C-alpha cells in the first residue's frame, strides 16, 4: 500500500456522509474516527458503522446526530469512558467521550494495534501511537499491551475473529501466547458477548479459517466442553471444518446465513465433546451463548449430522424434510463429520440433493395433507388419540419418500395398518 493510496482511502472515509455528520454534530469539539473503520478503510475494505471519540459532550453530539439523521441515541455507559450509540436507518455510530482525558488514553485501552489508530475528522491527521499502520502493512495482529486479554478474556475470541476475517493476517507469536494463556477464563465472560463475536465470525468467514483461528487462539475446545465431563483431549477440528466448506461449495450454497453460527457450534461441539456434543450445546444455551433459535437449530443440525447418511432418493427426501431450511448445512455437516465408511453415501446425497430439491422442494418441506385425522381414525378403527397422531406422522413420511402420492393410496396404506399395531 503506497502513501498515496492510504491517503486517498482515509480521505474517502473522512468525507463519507456519516463521518461528516459526526464531525458536524460534535462541533465545536474535535472528533476522531477510531477502531475498525479506520483499519478497514486503510485496507481498502468497505465500512458502514463507525466508532468515534469526541473531545467532550458525546451525549449532546449523539443527540444532535440522531436528530439530524432521524435516528435514536442510546446510552451504553462504561466504567472508564462514557459511550453513546446512534442508530440510523442505514448505519450505526458509537460515540465515546474523552471527558478531559487524552486521545492516547482512549487508544491505549483498545485491544490490538490495528484497532488503536484515530483519524482526525477536521484535518485528516492519523494518530497511531502503537504502530498499527506498520502492523497493517505486515498483515499482523498484535496486542497493544500484555494485559489486553486479562482485562477482558472475550478478546481471545475477538482475536480469532479478526484472524479469520482479515485476509492474509497472522497473529504475532507473543500475542497468541497471551491469548492461549487467558483462554481458560472465557467461562467468566457473559454468554451474550461470546454469542455476538462468534456470530460475526461464522457469518463473515469460512468454517475452516474460523476453526483454525479459534484453535490457535485457545478458544477451542474449552468453550464447547460440557462441564463435569471426563473427555479425551480432542484432535484438531480444522480438517472437519474444511470439509464442511468443501461440501457447501459442492452444493453451491452457504446455508441460511442466520443459521451459519448454529452449524459452527454444532461442528465445534461435536469435535470437542464427541458423543457428549448435545450436552455441550445445552451448556452453551444455559450460559446464553446461544439464542433460543440458535439452540434449536444447533441441536437439530447435530442430531441430523449424527444419523446414517441417506442412501436412496426416499431417504434423502426424508432427510431434507427433517432438516427443513437447514438442509444444505445439515448435509454438509454430515459429510464433514462422518467416518470414512459413510463418506461415499454422503457424497451421493450431496450430489443428488440440489436436483431433488429443485424438483420436489415444496412438496418435501410441506407435503399437502392427504387425509384428515378423523379419516385416519376411521380407517384404523380407533378413536382420537396417540395412535392417530403416530399414523399421521408415518403417512407423512411415506408421502415425502414418494411411496404415497394421492388420497386413495394413502387410505389403502392406513387401512393396511388396522389391527396390526403398525400405525406407529
């Protein structure tokens, strides 16, 4: 990156609409852009949300910015620096109040040198007391000080996220050692904060790079080990994560973006805890490191991936039905975590799934009801109860598998179960 390229990128950031609005809202106080926006602009990456530090009266600046942009201002608090978030229609701005302290004090509290640079919104000066620009040139992640991870163990996960999402970046050896030494304290961190970092990691990175970065930082396997369990030390899960990326590539699908964190959790838990994977997922949910929907999706993906692979068109249709919208992730995860003995069957399912879903997708996911409950009861010769529900579920499976296609065939199938006890 030449000096001219850097200057051009930083000037573009300084003159973007949101940066200009922040500068106007802060006046007559000075304001600087800080953190990831400066880092990403220097790298030529797109930026949207901005962080800024304001010389004084960040609360007033945030209110003025919110009024100008028809947004809203929310106080975030903080034990050392007050912060205010302004939520606008297309972006978010976090404003930090220096409140009489030096700009360098704000930069000194930040985690990595590449995040500890500030861009003056008035004259475009870049303030870089920790050599962040040089580390950007070297593609290196380096802690600003030895106490970074001890002060906030979540930064172990953040290090992994940056290593996986900043292309070509590596972690300085001393920083990696500090992270691994602190990783055991991640259990002290609020689950909601861990969830946010991991969610960004798996939405913005491939599973292979993400898993490698988590292992290198020491965040894996500890986060995915159920408490009070005697488990063998796991081997690296990086190869399984790489197979997951490859399988999704063969499907030409990344899976539902909102469900990618669930797939990451399912793979990490399976690799870390083996047959105790479900217990590991439930422990994460208890810590609120998973939302309710993520817990549901993670458990479903882990259970589906542990099944025997689909070996026929009917098996595959039923697998897709059980997986619902998660089917690309479920198939890919099954292939990634399988034993070699099942690899060929999973490969066959991966190859056949797109065409099958294109041909019968709506029918597979939500098959039309062929018989009402009372009709099933009459055909079985029973009253309302569990037997009717069990027969209805079995009939739905036969329908999804393509064994039953109309009302007449459905009635014959149910009638054949009468008096046999086979309805369930």
